C-alpha cells in the first residue's frame, strides 16, 4: 500500500518546491504536475513528487484524517 501525503507549498523554484508536511519542510519535485502551482497550494506528495493538486478544504480533511489515524500531534 502506498500513501500520498497532503502538503502545503511554501516556495517554488523551477521544477522544485518546498512543502510543509506536519511542520517539517521537504523539497519535492513538481515536474509531474500539469497545472500551474502557486505558493499556498496544497498537493498530494508521493515518493518525493507532487502527484495531484488539492483544494484547501479537501487537503485539511485528509490531514485531519491522517492525524486521527496515526495520532500525530497537531
């Protein structure tokens, strides 16, 4: 089973972005994304790649669900 993690983009440079994942920052590739992305957008990240853009409400619902399932402190 694979898990894609909802993450918020905090900076973009070329085909790379830095995202916030539960308070940690990670650099990811946005090379697979067809849509234009902007700082503040939410994406699903799998294996270091953004694979889907999410609207903020959907992203927050997914984050809440993962927090509840894994008991990650908010």
